[in-house]
């Protein structure tokens, strides 16, 4: 690996990615910063999990609002909250289609973690007292079964 390759990572990450891809395509593996490339590949997985958790938390946030709000506030916002849930479910469907192994992370602890994120946002925005445990199940959060890819 060249020192130029190491320096490029620090000064222009986008160019480093481009050069690294070119080196791989050319079979010039000795010139690749393998340690950094491995880190970047690992970070891609973390990023996908973070995206999964954020989308789940947004769905739960709007489910909470739909279940905790009443009167004019609910009447004025119901349609937008439902639309947001639909958008997030569509994005979840696409994410799970592209990376089906992310389904393994759809566990009760993940659900509770995402619920806590949603509770923080909802209680910051409104004066409500959501339940301590998530009142929703995966069937409430995930897109309809027929919209999910099969493993």
C-alpha cells in the first residue's frame, strides 16, 4: 500500500473511495489500504442497522401519537402521521429487500430500544406519558407481510 493511499484517506475520503475501487478492479491489491477498507465495509453494516432502527423509531413515534393524541390535534395530524408511517414502511421494505439479513436484528430488545427513542421524541414534543414498555408489535411496525421479501 502506498503512503499516497494513506494520505488520501485523510484528505479526501471520496477520492480515496474512487481510487480504491479502481485499484480493486485492476487487481492491484497490494496498493490497497486493506485495514481501512475493512473498517469502511464494517461501517456500512452499522449504517444500515442505524437506518433500520431510525425508521422503526419514526414509525413507533407516529403510532404513539395516533394512540395518545385526541381531539383537534389528532384530527389535524392523523393523515400526516399515517402517511409518514407508510413512507417509513416502504423504506423498511426496500432496506430489508436489499439486506435481508437485517431481519435477524428484529428482536424484542431492538423493539424496546427503538421505542425508547420514539418516546423521547414524543414526550419532548407533547405533554404525554407513554407506557414504559412498547405497546406495539412487529406486526404493527413492519410493512405488510406480502410486501416483504422472502428469505
